[in-house]
C-alpha cells in the first residue's frame, strides 16, 4: 500500500472525529510530501526518519510551535499504528518540550463583562448568551457545544450529555445561570431560528446547526472559557481528578497543566491555617 492510499484509509476508517480528520489530513499530507521529497514511503518510516522530520519542523524561518509539532507527530503515529499495528510505530521520545505555563484564562470579572456584551432579546443574542454561558459553566470545547442536540440537555436532573473527542461520552453538571439562559433561548429564540425538523440545540440564522467558525466569530479564542472553567474550579477548591472528568481528559497528565494553580491555592490555605506559616 502506498503512502497516499494508507493515509486515505486511515482518515476514512480510523474512527476519527470530523475535526480530527480535517486536522490530521493536513498534517499527514504535509508529511507525505516530505517523505516523497526524500524518496521514502510510510512503510520505511523509522525513529531516525521521524527525528529528522521533527527537527525540520522545529527549525528555520517557518518553524512550528511545539504544540503544532506534537499534533503532527500524533497524527503520523496514529496513522502508523492503524496501518501497521503497534510494532510499526518507532520507539522514540520525539515530542518537543512544551512550556507548562497555565493557559491564559480570563478572571471571573472578565467573564462577567464578556457575557454582558452578549446581552439582548433578539433570537441570535439569546442564542449567543446561552452558548457562551454553557461553554464557560460546563467547560466545553467549541465542537462539543455545536454538536449538542436538544435531548442532550436534561433540565430536570441539571445535566448535559457531551460527545467528546474520539466518540467518548461524559456527563457534566448544568449550572444554574447556564440553565436559565438556555431556557430563555429555547423559549424565545430557537423557535424563531428553527427551520423544519432539526434537533440541534444551537441553530444558525438559517436554522442549521452551528459550526465552530460561528463560535470563533463570537469569541476569538473560545478555548479560553474552557481554561477559565478549570482554573476557577481549582481556585475554588475542586480536585484535579474531578476537573479531569469534567473536561473529558483521557489522562490526568493533560489536566496537570493547571496544577500550579492548585499549588497556589494550597499555599493560601497553608498560610491561613498553619501556626508556623
């Protein structure tokens, strides 16, 4: 199987979400072109090949950030694993070192100001306020929010059913303010936007399900709301493992980027509580 065919097969049958398919397609095409320029095929990729490639991505005027390199490396390794099995993935630690600084998270006061800007009584204003409120109060990714259906929100039990990355599902609490704004939107906004039978929770002006580009038009970096969700919970006393579950992280190590927030909170508790502090 040639490189292009192997990539196509992986993208089509590898069980990836649509967003991951799009991202991995671009990454894998670029890797394929790099291999072609060197007369190599996917089957011949070894640790040395990957090391050379990662080095090329991280050097020169157009060098990529470590997060982008890591994503491309993950795409290639996933493709190799799917095509040739675990034995086909070179054993080498190639991921570029990352800064473990906390992602830029708005303060609670900034969140309030942001949400107030979305105030209004029009159907779109009601939708936007409900959407932003849910992103923050439930810590959702943009893709998770726009793929919600009406049946995913359980007002009686105050829960939201989420379909996350890789088809993984989780349930998160529905906050009081988010529930209020969602109810307003469903009562006074969504019926005006609805066009025919469509179960999507958030609808466009044409009555179609939203896509993530709409979220980015509302907020340039919507992921900051997810970071704020995690940061504010930790500062309020939540455990990292609880945050892991709510964010839908497969590994606690992903959530531990927030651990120094937890350390600051512990220091405050220590200073307030210990007689020798």
